[in-house]
């Protein structure tokens, strides 16, 4: 089923408990500060009904048209289409309700089915049924992984932690389901979503088995409280709608059919990494658009400032263009080199390439922002407000004195400066680094999954040492030339 934008907006009036900047928000859908965010998200539902976007956004499943987001990823083409959808929505300024949560759906499916193969559990069937329910209901889903963690050096159950609830955990089990408590934080779009798909944020050992929990919880579940991101911080990110709130779970009951991991601690990490694998892949498409914007903003402001001829400025612009194109190329490689798991038939992007792309983005984003700020000049930090631009008393002065190269209208320069402030803000810089996992998470994964045998074989071969590695074993050694000069 496809929901209308109106149905999506109405679905937010379900009694969810939300606090924003010190006040309870009783009706999320009518709360003025959330209006822009809700419109942006509802537009995705509107687009799904327009003839020109139906082929991209929707698919027929069991004879019914529904969002492609819920489709089971079985081929590299499916992954590439998802990338295309993400980028199209992002470029249209749409914060999708089916972004992080769909990566969670795919990640949990992957991990649950792998676990079933090894343990004979039935979690795969449960998540498949949940996916079918999503196809029928068209909900917005938020990936709910990051725990508040407390002392990061300690395990969740370590008695030296201040309390037991720094990681979401099962506090009770009944015949019909589980009861969970704890707090997840930074959960993007959760307040304007419908479902939270919870996953563990790390490995847990046997003593911490109650922390190995994955389940789906509706946003109005009894015992849930959302504490929204501060509005000023949110504005710095160009977001609204409560941003990426803390979500407190106070004895929330989850029925068995919505539980996808409940104590199988050995699989906890697989749930974390499977989600990360899909999510880092998705985020590349999103980041590519952002980096393209940064490169474009830098070029525009250089043009407005009349400085495109300066070698220094050109060098920085060339670096920004390289950054944008390299990240795009890495994203494409991750989709093209995806693998279909032979045991469970699900396609997943190349894990190393996705993680390399995300790390490369995060690692270089501050350099990109630095170049953008350098090219722009200090005016981005000192300029008057948009209201002064609109005020007929002050506008003529701003028009006259904040103009640049005579070929361009002052208003274009002013608009560009505001946008630069948004993409180069401190909260944006933090988000580029930490959202979708801190750089250390990618480094850990790349270190673990890197093909060290291949790299060692390359090194040994270069030194003339024999190796059994299939890429090198039949290759003549570089130290023994096949053709030699006639002996003297
Ligand atoms: C804008 C934004 C949106 C987000 N959206 C979502 C979302 O929708 N859903 C979701 O689940 N999460 C989301 N996140 C969370 C994101 O994945 C985390 O911020 C990220 O994983 C880092 O975790 P942390 O913020 O708790 O930082 P920390 O884990 O505290 O990390 C801080 C630093 O400490 C280091 N560190 C941490 N633990 C150790 C250790 N044991 N040993 C050595 N070093 C350590 C880290 O490498 C890092 O350098 C979002 C984050 C942001 C900023």
C-alpha cells in the first residue's frame, strides 16, 4: 500500500510522548517548529503517487504497489536503485522516512537469517513478516542503534558502570514477548517516524546476553519518551522535527512477533555490522550530494569574489572536485561489487568499499570545509541577517556593499553565504564525522575484513619470495626477468 502525505501526517497524532526545549509537545503534526521537517518528509509520500516518480520509488509486491524501500535486496541492481532513490530524494531536499530504518530492516534481515542457519531459530521468518507488514502499512522507520553507553571502556553489564541501563536490555520475558529498558540516542527522525527498529550497538558477551536485543517498537508504545535535539543545534544541521533525539525505553513491552534477537549474544555484533554495511553504503549517496554542494558552493563564491584565476583558489577547487568524484566512484564500486549471500540469497554491498568510502568522507570532510571557508572569507561569520536583507531600509546598503564581481547579482552571493554557513556549521562537522559510526568503527571493520593474505602475497612476490596466493603463485617473479641479455 502507498500512504498519502495526509495519512502520514495524521499517523503522527498517536499520543507519542515528546519533549522539545523544555516543553511537552502534545501534537507533533501541528507543532509549528516541526512543520518544515514534516512537509519535507510528507513530500516523499506525495512523490510516490506522481506518475514521473512511480517507476523509481515503487514496486509491485504480491499484486500491490508499494514502496521499493521495503523490497528484499537480491541483486546489485536493487542496491544501485536504492542508491539512486537516496540521491534523488536528497537532491530534492527530502528527509526520507524510509532512510536509516530501511538499512536497519535489511541489516536485521541479513543477520536474522544468518543466525537461523546456524542456530535453527525462527527470527528470519519474523523479520520477513514484519517486512510484509511494512509493505502493507508504508510506515516511516528509524534505525535505533546507538546506545548512550556510559563508561565506554566498560561492557554493558560491568558492575563498575553507574547503572545497568546504559545499553538497551531485556528486563523481563513473558510467554508473549519481552520487556525492554534503556536509552538510545541520536536517533534521526525518530519523532516524525512511525517505527523504531532497535539493534545492539556492539558485541555483547554471555554475561551481557540480555543486552543482545533487536526488535521493532511503534513510536507511541507505552513507556517510550522522546527528548528532542536542541532546536538551535538542529538549525545548525539544517534539520527540524526534533532532530536525532534521545529515546528512553521504560519497561516497554514488545510482542514476540516483533522480536528479532533476544539473548543470542554471539550474534549481537552481526546485527550491528550488518546494519552498518547497508547504512554506510546508503550514506555515501547522501554524502556525495553534500560534497558536490560544497564543491559547487566553493566554486560559486570564488566566482562571486572574482577569484577563479588565482592559483591558490584553483588548487583548493581542484581538490574539492577530486574529493566529490572519488567518493562517488567508491560508492559505485561498492554497489557493482556487491555479493549475494549463497545461504540466504540477500544482496549486500561490498563491505570494504562502503566502509572505505565512509571513512574517506569523514576523514576529509573537515579539510573540505576548511577550503570552503578559506575561499569564502570571513563575511560568512559576520554577515547581517536575512531579515536585514528583506528590510527596505538596510537592503540598499547590503546590496551595494556586499556585492562582488559585477556580473553577478548581490542576492546570489548572499544566498550562497547563508548556505555556506549551514553546510560548514559546527554541528554539521560533528555529524559528518560521527553519524553512521565514528571513523574508528570503519577502521575496525576494514582491519578485520581486509584481504591481508593478498597484501602479504603482493609484498612477498615483490621481494622475489614464492607464495601460494592464487593471484601470484603462477606469476613470474619480478626479480627474475623472463628475457635476459645474451650472456657476456
Ligand atoms: C547527526 C547524527 C545522526 C545520527 N543518527 C543516528 C541514527 O539515526 N541512529 C543511530 O542509531 N545512531 C545515530 N547516530 C549515532 C552515531 O552512529 C554515533 O554518534 C557514533 O556511532 C559515535 O558514537 P558516540 O556519539 O556515542 O560517540 P562515542 O562512542 O563516545 O565516541 C567518541 C570517541 O571515543 C572513541 N571510543 C569510543 N569507545 C571507545 C573505546 N571503547 N575505546 C577506544 N575509543 C573509544 C570513538 O572512536 C570516538 O573517537 C547519529 C549521530 C549523529 C551525530
